[in-house]
C-alpha cells in the first residue's frame, strides 16, 4: 500500500506541474500528460444458463469503467520515461460512504473502523483499486546507433494480438521486464524478456514458498515493411518461449511446461480512400505452431504415470481478406475470414495437439459477444490443467463495414459460425457450437471523444447445450459506451 501511495503522490505531483497546454519545456526536459476515460453500459442475458424461462434468470446490467492517467517525460535527447496509472471496476462497486467510521459497528464505535473503507474492507483489498499500469525508461539511439531499449512495465502487443495483445477493450495486458531492438527504414528486429509471475520467499500466511513458481515469457520478432509504394503489406516472423518454474502437483497439474511458439504474420490495411483507390484488397494472415513439453504430474492422459513428458503440438491460423471500394466520402468493405485452432482428438496419448493460448487480445476475436474465451477448445492451457474438452475451435465469418468521412461514422455487421475443429474426442462426438450476429456503430464526436454501441446475438447449437431437451435460447449482449482521451 505504501508503494501505491508513493506512486499516487508522484503522479499527482507530475500532473500538477504540467500546464494545461499539456507540454512544457523545463531546460532540456519535456513532459506531456495523457489521460483516458472509458465507460459503458452493458446488458447480458443467458450467458450462464442459455435459458429464457429458467427458475432463476441471469439477465443483468452493469457499467464497467477504465480510467488511465499518465505522464511521458523526455529527460534527455535519447532518454524518456513513461508512468501510467490505471483504475478499473464498475459503477456502484464501492459504498458511497468512503469510511467505515460513518457506519461503525452496528452504528456504534465509529472511530474504531475509520481505517476501513465503507464496505469494511482493508485498504488495498479491492482488485479494482489504482495500480501502476505502465512504468518504464526508454533509451533511444543508444550510442548514436539505431538500437533502443525499454526497461520496466509495458504493453507489448504483437500484430492483432493473436498471440500477445494488450486487450484494449477491457483492462489491458502489461509485462514486467526488458525489451530491446534495432530499427531500419524497411526492417526491424526486437527481443524481449518478461517475468509474468514471481513468487515471494513467503506467502501472505507467512509460509515459506519453496515452489519457485516463476513464469518467463521471452522471444524475438523480425519485421519487414514493403512500403506504401509496393503495396504488398508488412510481415512479422517471431519465436516466443514460455517457461514455468513450478514443478506442479495434482491440484495444479502444469508440471513446469516449456512451450515454444513460432509463427508469421502478413497483413495489409486499407485506412483511407487513397488506400482503397490505389489497391482495393486488404488482408490479414497469421499462422503459428507450438512445440515443447510438460511433465504430466497430474496424470492428464490417465496412464497412471505422473513423471512422463507430454509434447505440445498445437496450431492456430487466423486469415481474412477484404475488398474495399470508395463512393464519395464513404469507404465500403466486404470481407470473409476464418480462425482455426487445433484440437486434440486423443487425450490419452503423450501429445497435446490442441492450441495453448498465451496472452492474446480476445475481444472480438470470436465475435463481439466474447462468449468464446481464448482457451475455448483447448484441453490444456497455461496456468491450469485440463479444461474439460479439447475439441479445438474453427470460426468462419463474413462481414460488411462502412467508414464515412475518415472515421466520423463507422458501422459494421458480421455473421459467425462456430464449430469444433475435431468432431470427435476419444470417440465422443462433438457437435457444432452455434452462430452469431454482431452489429456495431461508432461515432467520433470530436478529436478526443467517441461514442460506440454493439448488439450481439449468439444462437447456441448442440455442442454448447448438450442437445436433447436442454435449454438453447439465444445469448445476447448489448453495450453502449463513451471514450474520452487526452494525448
């Protein structure tokens, strides 16, 4: 808590020292404030029971929010720093009376509870309280060269976030460590080493922690830019490793996995009317495969051997192609795509053929209802043991999108079909999962304010309901939100 208080004082002091013009010179230093407020109203129905008429109903509404404020400082010509603080939660998640002293214990002894919040929780107990989101030092043009480095806590998205994202729609994804690279005009290369989990010498109950559950994410990326003149898009080639120092047990059967993911991403975006006129096609094609092994300490394959090795061998492919054409100030886009995640049709052998998700951005990946999480269809995944089934997931989609006046008004509709990659797992037949419609709209009110809304309707099939007379009513999600930002 002392670290959070110190951080808050530091940020407030920095913000207070920066004039409203957002940037001011102080000798050779320059500081700039950034801020963002996101809030939306959501209504969800049938996510938990697929039933409109059950004895209990799961239709509910809530209003999540995300606040970020930060400062970027140019300390010297090639040295900069970024500090960004975040708070997220939902409206109404805190008692209006900020101190429990107001309520007291059954109305008595108010001062006794003055160090508790209005819900009688200890300071720092809420997961949605303010925390450091990003904080790093960046070194650019090291030694006058094109080398650079960042050290600290940072976002580190790769491409569309299929493997590593920043989950912008929700509450973000950040990593602690170092990232360094070398940039040229037409190509670049960078590498990273992140510690995604670090156990302390003792836990909260003062028990010595001998497991050493240290997770490491590391890897490298080579990027090639063909340039706007050629119009052949950009390419990333990457290798990413994930290692877990925990030896595992029957309650958390992950057994120190060593997982490597190798892939490539080729894409071309159409953002403006000129882009569409120059060449109407856009595409996004990414594929990755996995290798490595994990000790089967939880007897995942049921052979009675708790020491054997299981080999990873998952595959994922995300591909889409769009046709763009301009009419006046409007760009129209018609597209189709597929996302393929491998499954494992035999969970009793020594292979884990289903895809193992790392840290992807999941919003909209399988429809805006976000009913299918990153590990749907994966029989085994980082941070846990078997998920219950390993059929994999294949999703097809067709879409129409409209962009008016460089993004002042944007509208889209998308149709999805979801099915298992493997139609049988250990001779058990897996049926289709269902279909979904998404309709969305976004309005740019000003350079710093935008409004958006979405409606999604998922019709579940027997692969989700179990078939027969089980409930199969539609899952619906509607949200409308506001984004305000200052950069």
